[in-house]
């Protein structure tokens, strides 16, 4: 089924820009900033803890200074998460946003069209790499034993097989059951959205306490979970964003956020 919104070749470029582009709002630009800030903050926290433990009765730290660091780190992080989890607008057209929800929902529209064969073609890779593998074997037999050499990039069939293996996992197939018409399982999209939904508590918090100063009556529908967000909750959402399946050693972050031509 062909998507009537725009050709998949155009959509692919849009996904790549959204995920990996140089625009400061691209998803990886946002994630990179978020993770680097977290790394620096954790160094600050560790240094603070060392200072406290060195003199627990009278630690030589400036409380106001560290409160300032904690508050500003926290608010910038929850705001960044709110942007990445923006579920209000599409990836293109009026009021378009670069967010994980908008990206996943847009890719999902092309699920039936984005089959295995097209997935490879969009990466400028052939579906069948047997001829390349044969040429590689011929090349190896022509080399002088004991002398070093470089394999020409046009003989790289392993990267094609890696994309096939990626699509195996996304489609629930095996090397023995591969077919050109394989498509990404809709369960993949459902699980990604479920993971993102766990961050809604932070989005609600930002809407009520950071982006807006909600009056008490507009917060009546909040429970204690929505009214208070801890650093532990914050970092759990971090992991969901950049490592949605951290329990599986066979899945990489780039694989999970799926479609950009890496």
C-alpha cells in the first residue's frame, strides 16, 4: 500500500533530518545535550558527596549554590524531556515538531510500504549480496600471502547482512524465513509508544509547574505522582528515551529509534 501523504523517499529524508540532522532541534542533538548535562551534573553530585563525607558535621559546601545547580539542572531536563515527548503535533505540515512521538507515528504510517526490500533500497543497498560476497572471495584469493591489504569498500557485504539482521528483529523473522515483503511488526511501534507513555508524568509536571504556573484549581486533577517528580523518575525516562530496551543486549539505541539511514 502506497502512502498518499508523500513518497516514502521524501519521508525517509525527513526522518533522517528529524533524528540525525544538524538542526538544533533534531532528536539526537537534543538527546546529546541532555546526556552531557546529566554527566556533568553527576560529577557535581559526586564531588558534593565527597565534600560532605569528608566533614559530615560541618561540610564546606555552599547550600544556596548547590540548590541553584540542582534546580536549574532539573528544570532544564524535564523541559527537554517534555519537548522530546511532545505528542500534540505531527512531524510535518503546520505546527510540525521534532519529537519521538511525531517520528514514530509518521514512520508507522508507512509500515506496509517500508518492507525489507525498500528498507535496504533506501540505504542504497542491494537485497541480495551473494555476488558481492563472491567478488570478495575472488579478491582474497588474489592477494599475496603474508602481505597486508585493504578490502575495497564495494566488497563490503557484511554491512548489508547487518541491515538484514536488524530487519529480522524488527519484523520477527529469521534468516531462513526472510522475504522481500517482510514488514516491521506493529508490536514494535506499540512497545515504543508504551515506553514513551511512561514519561507522561514528567510532561504533565512541566505543563503545570515549569512552562506554566498552574493555579490550584487547574491542578485538581493531579495526584501526588504528577505533582512531584524525583531525580530517579527523571533518569528512568532518560533510559527509556535513549535505550528503550536496555534489558536486551541484542538491541541498540539506533536500532530502536529505527529508521534513519545510519
